[in-house]
């Protein structure tokens, strides 16, 4: 018997103990609207939270609804914090994986495109030859 990998409870397929599930924000039942399984938040509330980017349920940086990650990282999901120092820098981290400060300290990748080219980066003040020529 395979495990259901879908992260939503479908109101047309809900049965058994899942019938009693409800959204912890608005109170809609699983028989009325799709509910995110692991967070118990309905589809409408998820859309609203993504737009608000409040920092309680949804990430302040990208809007991803991941309450546990957001709680653990002071309002940001794991995709918006630096892997090295843990500080939030959503735009830069999503592009390079590290915050701008850590990225410059490493000094091996281009600030613009992320290409690994240590000698070029050293020679061109943080840029690879291609980005420096532009």
C-alpha cells in the first residue's frame, strides 16, 4: 500500500478521521475546501498568507507557507537564510545560497552570476570575466 504523497487533503476524497480536520486560521472543514495536510491551513488562507508575507505562517522574504521553518528562523524560511551564518538575505540567498557578506568572504564565485572562477573573481573585484566585460 503506497503512501499518499499529495500535500493537500481533497474535499472530494476525504474520509475517516480526516473528515474532522479544519483550517486553524479560518475554521473551514476539510469537506468544504482543500487543506494543507501538515499545517492544517486551507487553500484560501495559504493564498492570503503568501501575499501578506507576515512572518508568522509565511516567510517574510518569499511568502512560502512553512510555519515551523518561519518560527525557527525569525520569520524566514530555510530558502531565504544564509547557509553559513543563518542571517536572512532573501534575494541574494535564493540566487547564490549564501548572504552577500559570506559570499564575498568566500571569494571564489562571481557576485553577479554565481559562476565559480576564483582567479577571475580575484582579478575583477568579485566578478568573472564574462560579467566584468558587460
